[in-house]
C-alpha cells in the first residue's frame, strides 16, 4: 500500500527549507507574540505550545531547528562527494 503523500505541500516545505539554508544561520531564541510576520511565502516563525521555535505555514509539515541542521549536514556530505 502506498502512503498518502501530498506532494504539493512537500514542494512548499522544500522551498521553505531552501530559503532557510540560504538566509538563516540559526533559529531565533524566541518569537515576540509567539507568531512572527510572514517571512517567506506565508512561512513564519512560531513558538509552539511546548516552547519550541519552528518555521511553519500551518499547512505543510513544519521545519524544526533539528530538520535544518540535518539538511545542512547532508549538504556538506554531498559537497564532499562532488570534490
């Protein structure tokens, strides 16, 4: 059985991840008011009920600091293969 995947939202999330990779060194430590203004195509910083800062558009799966760090590590590994 094939899992139910919404590719449209995967593309939106990937665009947001690429934005973060190019423009953000680290996630903010706090978000005044718990939700920021729109940063990138409806994506914004959000402080979750658990106190975790995430990058989200409230439709696609959010991006956590761990997600961004893992992607950076994968990117470094890939560049090492291309040298």
